[in-house]
C-alpha cells in the first residue's frame, strides 16, 4: 500500500507540473482555444513504474535515438518501446530498493567520456549543444546524468539477477534433446585459426632515448609549470587520447594493462609518475583528479623506434619457421610453443580464441574484418607468408604467420561438436526464465500505472495487472 501511495504521489507531482504550465500560459495571455480547435495533447504521462515517470516525449526521444544509431525502426511500435522503457525503470527502481547503488562519481565519469567522444565526433562543444538542441552545457550534462544513472542502475540489477546462474552438463543435454530435430539451430561456417608471432624489439639505446625524453617532459611540467595537456598533444603516440591531451577517466575495472593501472593507483592527486614500461611502450602519468575509486588522469605514451634491421630479422625468422614446418621438422603447434613471442597463444599451439566466448572457432559472418582479411585466401593446410599487424591502440607492430587449423562448413547443431555453443544457448534460456520470473514477481510488488491510451498495448509483461 505504501508503494502505491508513493507512486500516486509521483503522478500527482508530474500532473501538477502540467497544470502549472497551463496556468503560466493563461497568465501570459495565451488563450485556451480548445473549444474551437482540435485538441493538442500536452507531453503527458505514458506510464509510471515505482518512482519513475515515463513521458510521451521519452518514447519519441527513444525512437529518434534508435534512428540516429542506424537501427531499423520499421517493426518497432510505440507499445513495444513503452514496454522496454518500463522494464528499464523497473530494474532501476528495484536496484535502489535493494541498495545496488551507482555512485554519482561513476555516472559523471561516464557522462564526461561521452561528452568528450561526442565533442570529438561533432567538432566542438558548441556544435554538440546545437545538434542536441541544448541551451548550455549544464542542461545537457543534467539530462545525460539522468539517462546514464538509470541505465547503469538497470544494468546492475540485471547482472545481479543472473550472476549466479549456471548450467550443468545434464541441463545442457536436456536443453538440446528437447528441441525437435527439424528445429535444431544451424551454425554458420567456422574456422579455427593458429598463428606464430614475432615481436621486433627496439635496441636499448632507442629505449633510453624515450625514457630520457619523458623525464625531460616531466621535469619541465614540475619545475617550469609547463602544460601536461599540451605536452601530450605534441608528443604522445597514443591515438586514443593524444587529441584530448592524454586524458582518460578510469577505475580499477577499466580494461587497461596491469602495469598501467598499478602505477596510476599508486599516485596522489597532482603527482606525475616516473617513466615506466608496458607492452605499448613507455609512459608517464599525471593524476588530475581522484574521485573515490575513480581517477581522471593524463598520460604520454612514447614508443621506442624499431629499426628496419629488427623488422627484417623478425620476418626472416618467421620465413625460416614456416619452411621448417612445411619440411616436417616441426608441427605448427610445436613451432608455436618453441618460437612464438605471443604468450596468450603459444602454449595452445598458437590457437586463437574468440573474444566473445573464448571458443576456438570463429564464425565467418561474425569475424573481425581485419582477421578475416588475413586468412580469407588461405587454403586448408597452407601457411601464410609473414604478415605485419599494426596495433590500433598505439603499441609497436607485430609480425606473424597464420594457418587455418580446421574448417567447419555450415551445419545443423551437433551435441558433441558444438557443445560450447549449445551450452551458451542453454545458459541464455535459463537466464531468460530467471529474468521473466523476477519481472512477474516485481511487477506484482511495485506501483505501476499505464495511461488509458496505452492500456490496449499487447505488452509481453502484465503491466496493466488485469
């Protein structure tokens, strides 16, 4: 009963806002012409879920956002969008009830990252505000904060619901064999790919040059009050942050390499690290602001120059390894174990793992375009010539030879051969059921109001509680 009263109070406040807007119009001399002309609907309430009000304009904005993202909206109805918005708000409402809180610092950090990306894409802050029809940065940031907070609460609640769900081998078997034979999934053509990698190394004198240059930059900032921001724009070789003055906002969960995070979280606000090495090169970090478990930092990455002689050596070694495999001196797996510089793959015969599910197979239609282009012309058993691969994140290049270890044609699911994929499907079904049960339970326990005009929507969930 308390929840229902609270929900009604939210509706009352929102309706009061509409009434006040109407009274303001009348006070300014705007006549009410509803008696002589067609009625124009104000931005009314489409639904209320717990503490959250969904306005008609929220549905319109969501549809516009989907179109701007390039999504097909042909089969999307206002009813289905409203149902999705209600689901998100039920998750967020319950997250607050269960004390699954998201700190304002985390939300602000996410908003800052989005603003930086948008400014970079659109060209300037002014153009960004104009594009999103916002009068100033404060109003834009406030709206972005509310959107991100709701989304992060919703995601946290969904993760909580399914975090402990697992499937046993027996559950996977039952899931698969209850599917009628003529309805079993068909998996697309797949490849297993192996590689042997050589990482050409810069000589010590080149490494020392970079270390000395970073020390000079650090000293200039500390002693002469030079701008770290400007130094990063001028000298950093990190394509992801160079144009932003080396700026990153991060937490301990941010997927940066361990060495970088260890140094970053050892520094105090305003401190600049000594030069240190990661797999990308050498860095210095300046801590701009500490917000609880989050850091705003700037860094400069410099990569020691790799001479042509080191590149020639790497490619020559790969040519030699390739020929030795072709001559039968080693298998490809043995050569990977003995000679590859890539720790992630060498102990597994050079076999690449799909980053989506860590399976060894890559479905052709879903492969990364770069990887696909590297192996598209390889025949079974063939080993490529040395391939250069530049690091898009700013690290030094690597060289590799590649082989297609196995090729799987499009086929109907086979329990033994496709166990990993079937396990994933079984887990998804179990998670879906858990979420549906959770949704039914919390719809019953939460104040929910659906506007009369939307009550005839064929919602997947029982929002109308009939």
